[in-house]
C-alpha cells in the first residue's frame, strides 16, 4: 500500500479542547459499546418513525430559542451523511490526509432546513446514502478500517472510530427529536 504523508497540524498533536472531548464522550455514552454498523443500519428507520405523523409546522417549531427544530435536525443528519460519506472514502483511499471540519449550524441556516415543507424526501435521501455508505464499508477489508484522516479539530480518526462517532451522533439526535415531541405533547 502506498504511504501518504501525515498531516502535522498543531491541533492534532495537542490534547482535545474540553468541548470536543465532552462531545466525544457524549456520543460514546449513547453508543454504549454497541456495534456501530448495527446502529448505523437501524438509524434511518428510527428517524422516520420518530417524525411519523408530524405536520410541517410541528417539524419547524423550535423547542427554545437557539435550538434546532425537528426539520433542522433531519437536515443536519442529511448533511452529516453527505460529509461523512466523503470522509470515510478519503480516509480509506488516501489515509493520513487532513479532514476539514465544517460549521454545522451555518449549514443548517444557509441550506434553510427549517423552511422545508416536507422532510419525507430528506429521510429517503438519508436512508439511501446510509445504505450506500454501509455497502461501501462492508466491501473493504476490515483491516482497512484502521486507516485514518486527520480531523482539523479532533486529530487522527480512523474509519472505525468515525463509524462509532456517527452511531452515537445518530442516537443523540434521535433523543433530541423525541424530547421535542415530548415537550410539545406530540
């Protein structure tokens, strides 16, 4: 296998900032040691069930100022699927390269996820993208899941570790959707 130079960013060599460390710990608690592939496979159907029966206005309603609505959460989940699909491929095919972070809140705002009239088509895109990602991950030898990229905020992250983070990320947002429904009695 061809070796690629490692990125030598200052952030990659330092300890993680407290906010990022807390985020990683939170996603790990959600996953609770469970297999990430199993969780990732089940997530799209869980998202669809979690929003079943909600009207467009309910989906757009924010639980409090500064917190995302359900439609914004679903939009973010789609953005994440697109971004991480690329990151997996980058790490598998060109290991050691830098992985740029992105401003998820800005994406949600700029892509106007709150204004979506319907989220059903977005849920279908999440399902299809996730199936494609999982199929791709299953095709490559598991030993290749050790390959990594160097995230601009979190440092070296293997494909396997990225899968674990996404599995926990899915569960975190699923809980947020359930909490919104509970808050408003839906």
